C-alpha cells in the first residue's frame, strides 16, 4: 500500500472512476506521488470481459482516471482526454489487488501529456497508456459539466490549499 497521504476528494459530480457519490462507480481513492497520482483497487468480478479478467474498457478507465488525477495533483488543472494509446501487456485480473499510477510528462496552459500504468500487487506491469489532454479553466469545466464553479473551486482548493484555482 501507499505511504503517501490520500488526496481529498470533494468532486461534486458523478464520475464513474472516482466519485464517492456514484453507487455504480469504482470509487477510486487517489494519493499524490512524487511525479503524479496513484490508487490501489481490487476490481469486482462483474467488471470482467472474460471470467476473471477485467474488461478492457474498465482497464482503460483506470488508466484515464489516474492520468486525470495526476494532472489535478501536479498541474492543478482539469482536463479532457483528447486521445489515449493503450498497451495491454497481460490480462488484468478481477478479485486481486492492483495499483494504478500516472504522471504528467509535460503540460502547458492548454495541453498536457501523461503516462499511466496498471500493475499487479507484485509490481508486474499489466497495462500502460500515454494520453493527450485539453486543459481547461474552472469556468470552462463548469460550462461543460453543469457543475457549479464554486464546487469545482472547492475541489481544487482541497487538493492545493495554498494555491488559488485558475
């Protein structure tokens, strides 16, 4: 397990990956790493493609969500994935502990690039992805999502208490 403290999650929406409010979601709980963010999870059996093997869409969700949290934790930005290149290295098991981590490779004012990994509890690489992101202001995120800007500000402020959100 991680020795890093958890990132507070005040996400006001219904995100399938991380929202504590989505009864059908993964409820991933992220922690800050030196280069990005990570989470530990065990995927339930009903998230399989083939029995005992996680559906590729769920694995993609893990990679995408970790990348999003790496951006939030280190670039202090919300964003939308514009493209993602995934490599499935080995079957990702359901019912077994997993780790997902991501880091920001580069970011500017409006764009970013990330790299994410899913590993077994033993550290074996199972899947990886590189993705490109369109970064946005909190005002733009509020317009896209319909979520109140103030709630988005509170979400980012909880992750970066000493920094005012853009």
